[in-house]
C-alpha cells in the first residue's frame, strides 16, 4: 500500500495513493519523456502497483487501470455483489475485484448493455476523470486545493495539473486527451501523486 493510503484513512475513503495519468504525452524541448517514464515504471513495479510486464509505451486498458488503482489502495477487500453490476467482469479474481471496487466508487461506468469493457484502451481523459473522482475529496480534506478555470478544456485534467500531480516532463495538449493512456504515463503520475500526498501530510 502506498503513502496515499494514509491520506485516505484521514477521510475514511478506502483508496490509497492513486496517481493521475499524465493526460498528455507531448514532447518537451524536443526530447521524449520516455526515459522518465521507464524510471517511473520501475518504481511502480517495485511498489507492487504495476506488474512489470508492460513497456512504458504500451497502452493501458480499463482492467489494467482498475487493477493498478486497487493495488495502490492496498487491494481492499471487495464484498461479492448479489448481482454483478457488469456482464463482462471476467474470471480473473484480481481484475474482477479491482473492477468492482472502481465501479462501486463511481470512478468507472458501464454502458447501456451493462458492459464495462475491461480490455478497451483507456483514453487520457477517461483516466483523468477516474483519478480525479477518487483523489479529489481526500486531497481537499488534507488542504490540497486547486482552482480550475471555468473555460478548462477538460476540468479533470486541469485539476490534476493544478494540484501538481502531472510531472513537468509532460505538457498539456488538450487535443490529445482522446489519445490512449500509456503505462509510462500512468506510472509517472502515480509516482508524482505520492509526492503530493507526502507534502500534504507533512
């Protein structure tokens, strides 16, 4: 369980230090952020949040995002529902628990056919929405406030940026929020979120 779990214990919200995927993958100064992402990927693997089987440039699907956030929270137990809220949770025990956990907190939704599509790639906008939904209440309780411009292209992305959880190695490109979230981007923001939480608890 990562440091952010302590932040959530303060507000009785059962999730841990969850990162916010860098919802933009723009190059900075003509150089790629990939090197930093590789380092963050190693950190996330050693922390037990990511399993180390993906490369930094690999895209993240909805099941993998749920699993990473659930692990970051310390893999809290998820009661078996009387009726599955989605028809495609699958048989993988860990992924199923993670999906149920995220669905239960309203950070993930099903479509009109009650499918959650765990194997569908996560867009940066979707990742930002899920992470902001999970983190914002707890960080506000810890005094981490941020002002989001009324004309923000994507309020969730802007909030993550304003709280300092998006690493400087990545810059905003609003038009790119529809792009797929990568494992390296997720790892970068997971790592930065730990630093933000540590600062808030200091």
